[in-house]
């Protein structure tokens, strides 16, 4: 009975040419919010998984990679991060990692879709646990509006968005990036997820071209997220002012502490993440022209 | 008509819990050899792809990652590699990269399945082109027998095998590794593909436990191969004698030349590949116990 068999798999289809299928143990949650379709399923291989509009957002088994890499790289690069804003990130994974840093006074989370937060609180407690911490201030709002209201306010801003289609689209624009830059304190750092140099060649090129119009220093770094299309993933490390020293100047003493609780991040990984393969250097250059076939 | 639609996709199923689907433009070759099922298909995203027994072996679009990383890391770590043996690797991708090194006098390729070589010569010319080079000596034989006949013979040995099921199984044993060690010249280096720390937790643990019984120095290194299960891939860098210096002592002058023609490899990547995430350090340790759930 092929129909019955198909209900046991959750499949993400990427640009109608790639499919990623995950065998399901149990469907836990499936609702449509104002913004998107939200699904949480329990799978054999990756544990519980969150899908938004059919795309994998996070999984219990590999979420540590994405969440450690979007947080500890900028937080250990900043000399004293006290105030952090996360735009998107309703699953709470980035919040959990930010809270490991002793200098943190407040984490502001601005997530457009309250139903994502509720679903993650209920079904993904190992990821969302930090959302209940008293240092966390949650705003259920559009990040585009929220960021425009704040100037010189946050030491580090993390843009933990979906892909540049659907509700995440406005987070990949020049005007949004300008508002992010202006919301940073002097010496501030913004990191945004900047898609896959394998699976999103056109999107990566666009993001880096836009970012370099706004930030004086934009540096890609990379890690592997096995459940995302292309698996090879990038983030953009953007500084409000031009950087004078080497990137390897991180808070080493704190990093020693942090890496006791991480599963991906460590000091060697911190430096290695900025080593880019030739094809990633090329695809993140401002003058890169996307081939017509991509 | 769902049946017709399914013929447009080629799908690898991993351990009955993950599926990787690739939309097909054209089926080019499909034959069963004495050893395995061989398929070559042309896909929308990764170009032409080689499957053995339904598992992705290589693709035109991402093959450069695997082939550059299995070759240039050991060849640039060795002071003067003249003689190289490749076991497996019938697609010719590793041969092509080895031939870029000016010190090379001969490349011996020992592939068990002549039909793989013929299929790749015909349908994957951008990968297999080097197989016609006069410095290449091809043996259609079982690598297990071949390696037992050679002592102190090769400066670098690359074990470019399939997974440890089917024809590749005997290439993941202590007796095979001993014969590889003995076939190396003094100062020799063996690199074997050592599976995915994400998708092959049990296999990775076994490989590193076996290798460390045989080689005095075994060091994992990593890269991302988007079309392999788990995407996060490892190789074991094994030295015949215990190593005295830092791994960063590579032939830098030659590396500058090599990285002109590579798409993944460069000197920064060479060093970064040895930076292991915490979970990979753990899963490649000799005392790692595989969880029952893996």
C-alpha cells in the first residue's frame, strides 16, 4: 500500500530538483499560522524536527551545530557583549547558547510568529528551554518594524531567519541591513544566516552584495548543517566599524569555558570556520556573477 | 500518474531512515556487474551522477570536494611523493588530482570492478580523464589481494572505497590496514575515506579503533560532501611512523600552485580540515562507545 507508506516520511523538496526525506515515528503538531505552515514530527534519525512551510528549520540531533555557530562566533569576537537581539529564532536554540555568556544582561527575541514559539516550547524543550529565562525579553513582532525603532542599542544582533521567501523575505534587503547596522552599539557585530553556497548560489551572491553596501566589514564563515539543503552552510560576520586586528583575537579564556558545554564549537573550529574553500570565496565575492543555470 | 513521476527521481535510501532524491534529466547507464549495480544518471542539480548499489559515489557538480581532499592533504604533507597507489576510485577523480603533483612518477589504480571504470570513461569524462595518462597503471583486481603482494612500495596510498558493505567490506579490516602499512615506504602516508561522523556513527568508531591498532599516528580530517549521507565526511590520515612535527608543515610552495586549479582545497582549508568539532573528536576516539540507538 504505497499511500500508507508515504505517510511515514516527511520530505523537503528544494527548488523542485532535490528531495530530503526523513522517516517519521510520529506526527506531533501540524498547524497553519497567519504566516506559514508549522509541523513538528518525531523521526527515526534526527529525533524531533521542526518544519516551516515544508522546510527543515531545526532538529533535536543536529541543532547544536547551527545554534552554536550563529552565537559563539560573534559573542566571543565581541569584547563585552551585554545586550543581544535575535531576530527570528523562535525555536529558542540561539537564546540558549547566548545565555551561556556571563556578560549577557539581556536577550531580546523578536519573532514574527508566536505559534512557532508555542510549538517549540511544547514539543522541543531541549531547544526552547532558555526562552523562560528572566533575562529573555520576547517580542512577537515583525523584525523589520522592530529594528527600525532602535538605534545604538544592541552589542550583537543575530538574524536567525528562514530562507528569503515567505515571512523571511524582508530580512534580506539593503534597508533592513541598514537598520540593523544603526541598531548596533559602537564595535557591534551582526551575524545573519546567509544560506548555502551549494544550494542557494543566487541567494548567497545577493546577500553578500547587499551586506557589503551597508557594513564596512563583511566576512563569511561556514559549517555543515546536515539537514539543510546543500548541507554546507554560511553565516555573514558583519561589523559596524572596519576591523583593525586579526579575526583570531577572540576571548580565549571564556572560549575554554564555553567549549565545555558545546558539541560542535571549540577554539580550533572558531578559527577554521573562516577558512573558505575556493568556490565559497568566489561565490561570496561582491563581483560574483551567478551563472544562468543556478 | 505517480508511477511516471517516480521514474524522474533517483533516490538513495540510507539505513531505511533517510532519503536523498535527485531529479533526473536522463538515465544514461544502468548495468549490473559481478559486484554491484552501476547507474549513471544526468540530474538537474548535480549534473551527471554515479550510483553503486543505489548509493551516490560521485557527481559532476560536487566531486571536486571529495577528490581534492582525499589527495592534496596527504600529497602536500609528504615531502616527495613519487609513487601513489589508489585502491578503489574507479571514477578516476583521485587520479586526476594526484597527477597535478610534479613529483609523481607513477599512479597505480587498483579497482575491483572494470565496469565502473568503463562507465566513468564513457559518461563522466571530466572526472575520469586522467585514467588515460601514461603515468597511470590500472589493475582490475581485488585491492585486498593486491596490497598483500607489495611491501615498502608506495609513498602514499589512498583507499577510495565504497561503504563497508558489499565489495568494500574487506577494506575496513585490521588485516587489510596492516598490509597497507607494510606496503608504504618509510615516511609513507595512507588516507582512507572513513565515512560520515553523522550518518555512520558505528562505522566511524570501528574504523578508528581498527586503524589505531595498526598505525602509530591516526588523525581524522573533515570536509563537507553535500551528496553523501550526513554530508559531513571524514578521512583518516595515517602515518607509517609516528609523526614528530606539526601537521601544518606542508609543502607551501607547491600548495600555492595546486590551489590555482582547485575549487575546494587551499592552504587555509588544509589546516582547517584538521580542526574537529567536539562531537567528531568524541566519535573518532578509540574509547568511544557507540550508543545502542546508532
